[in-house]
C-alpha cells in the first residue's frame, strides 16, 4: 500500500513562559522525533494514556497546531512549510472529527447551515443536493436539516459532526476519541458508521483512542505512544498476538479479555511522568519491570524487528 502521509522527525515542544517578562523557563515535550507513515485507505489506531501526545500528533498532522520542527509529507509536499492561504486545498482533503459532539456543533445554527458552512468557506456553489445525500449516507432523514443540535442525542450529534467532516469528500480523517463521550450502547453504531464510510468513500483514518477493544474492532494497524514517542507500531493482528513493548503489554493487561499474548502480566503503576521533565534514557524506565541499567541512560531507537513490526525497547535488540 502507498503512503498517504510521511511524518518525519516531528517535534512539538511548547514553551513554558514565566510571569510578565515572558521568559521561557522550560518546555513541555509533547512530541519527540515522531517518524510515522500512514498508508492509503487504512485505519491506523493511535493508543496511549491521556497526556501521551496522541491528540497533539493528530492536530500537528492537520497543521491545526504549528509543530516546533519536522515534516508532514502529503502528496509529495511538506504541509508544514505551506502558508495559510496555500492550505485551502489540504483543508478540504484532511478533516477532523472531535471527541465531543456537544461542543463541536454550533448550537445557534440549524443542521442545514452547519453542513452548508464548509461549502461557503470554500466558495463552492450548488451544495443542496450534496447536503441531502450526505444526511442519508449517515443514516438520518432530510427533516433533521431544519432542526438545531440541541434537539438530538449524543450519537445523532456525532453523526452530524461526521457528516460535516466528510461533506467535501476528504481523503483523510483524524478521528480523535470519536466515541468516548457517547453511551456504550451508541458507540458500536458510530464505529460501524465510520467503517462503512471508510469503505464507501475510500477514506484513510487516524483513529485516536485509549480503548483497545475499539482499536481491535476498527483498525488495520496500531501505533502505541508513550510520553510523546511512538514505542511500538505494527499490524493489528501482530499487535494483539505478539506485542513486544512492556508498555503495550501493560495497556493490554488492563483489558484482560483481549490480551491474546500469554506473556507476563505487567500492571502499570504510578502516573505518566511530566512531559516537561521526562525521564532520561528510555522514557518508560521509571515504570518498566524489565528496566536494566542502560535503560536510564541510553535512548532506545524504534527498530524494525521483522513482519513490519517496529519496537522501541532494548529487549528487542
Ligand atoms: Fe523497559 Fe528498558 Fe525496554 Fe525501556 S528499553 S521498555 S526500560 S526494558
């Protein structure tokens, strides 16, 4: 499969500014040297605890945040070097679905106007037919177009937010925890809708979630993030049967029903260290039961171990 995105050495370091003088007293190291490919027509799952940098990565890929350094190559061009005006085309092709459907729809606008907005912003005429088509595609009736967001349940609002994201026929979607704010009973419906749309519209998706059972259901590949770094990336099948990184093992141990690997149980203890003062060496060494002496001084690289499986851990050297 061809790559749709190539992310190279991506860093996002937020300055911590001190008082009125505005002196920079440190940095929050949210993303560190991220190298990642997103393949055409795949759903790549991005997992990790909250604070691991997943949403920051999604926002940097879409250039909704300005990374400190690195490249995001899309259709042979580095999106990060483009000016705002030059991004119009990219914005149509790459969209974001937010976590919270209660916040992402303007309560003062009717659904028709919410869906019309992307056309107006992009100066596209003749949107009426498309709006009616898209509302059917997400499983709702045309009569909802004259209503306001508060008249709908969370699941229905998320359907409308998805409709808005796909209405200009994007190629790529970042879905940032799109079901975590919804009732469990509704989650499966929205996930099935996303799978149908992905197949119907040939979408590529970065699916951000902390829920491994959702990742297992929807994704083709899985990338695991810890403190702003990718620590493991492989196919879904390989990940659930043959994960190698102790952090992946700990995440899976927290969901015993889907842990297919019979390796030693790791219970994740303590909180994620602060990204403003990350541990030296392997960032996971303060919580890793296998940590060796060199883990606190040397940084492991993300290395291919065969079978399109990359791991950042000295145990795999
Ligand atoms: Fe644990 Fe060392 Fe591997 Fe890091 S490099 S995950 S500390 S064994």
